[in-house]
C-alpha cells in the first residue's frame, strides 16, 4: 500500500466472540468426571467453528444454573466481546434460565425465542445494544447445525468476509426420511458412491440431536421443508456438505 501512495487503509476488525457453556451437569475437560456429569464438548467445537468463520473465540468457562451467576457472566461477556454465544439452558425446564436472563440485559432484547426447525427448536437470538447474542441448544449436533445455519453468516459479515455458498451434491435417498410436523427438518446423512445414481444419502443411525458422533459421521444434511411429510426412498435429494473433502 505504501508503494501505491496510501498511508491509511480501511480494515475490518476480527470479531471477538465470547463462548459460554451453561448447566450444572457440564464439566470442563481435564477435570474428573463425577457421576451424572458430561464433559463440555460445545465450547471447543463452537470455538473451532468461530475460527473457521473468521472470528476470534473467547472462552469464558462453564456457568452453573443460577440466574445471578449467568447474568454476571453474560454482562462480562458483552463487555469483553463483539458477540456472545451460549449453549444449553434454552429449553423449557425450570433450570433453563438463558432466555429470561438475556432479555434482562438491555434493549432491544429478545428477537427470537424458539424456531420451527429440528434439531435446534429452542434456539434464542437477542440483540443487546449492537451486540448479537445467540443462545444455542446444549445438544452438540443441534448447536453446531444452528451455528452453521445462522451464526456463521453473521460472523463472516462482521469479519468482512464474503459469505461463501455451501457446496451441495445430488444423491438418492437410501430410505424414507420423515420430517417433524410443522418444523423444517435437517437429516444428517452419509454419502455412499453408487454406480447407477452417483451417490446415495444414508441417514446417520446415531441421529439423536445430543450425539456428537452424528456430526462426526455425517458428510452433510438433507433439508425437508416444514410442509412436506417425508422424502421417499430413491427420491433425488440435495445434500448440503459439512465437509470440504470427502473420502468416498
């Protein structure tokens, strides 16, 4: 730039994204795992996804199911970062405190409290001042899918990156895939080569939204609209790829 005579240049600041996990059952990796506890998978997988999207993750630890502690942690996160992502505490149980706590932090407050998708229905989105807050489900596969669909484009825009279109391939459904009534459904699938049809999309067997192995095994996902009951066996589907390179 100096060789061209420029003394200044406009740049985009790398967005700092605070990451918090919530729940009394969540334990940080490296610590002993008591009975009834689970290790914090989401903080690490979400932090990696933030880096890949052009942001800088700021991990702020595991917050217990306590409104005062959660409120203090969120205030600290908002003062330290450009965006906040939490996981867990967004369902309808008595210890799911995130939506009501986020709504108390400032205007305009809650924008979305639940979306008609599966997995990821409890997702909450808020804006505090000019800072977005995404409260993702605690289930690892749900959290990463919603990150891919909703959070990643926002981070890319904040970082000044051009949002890249997802790569897709056509495949034949290996079996009938059902949708959740009234909700847009995303079915995780693995692609298998087929001599006649190119690829066959096989639903990942461990398809529960809480299983991190769902995403580890899946090559991509098939989207079923909310007004469609199912995709029939043999029907051509569009698979949105989650992996840039496939070992097929």
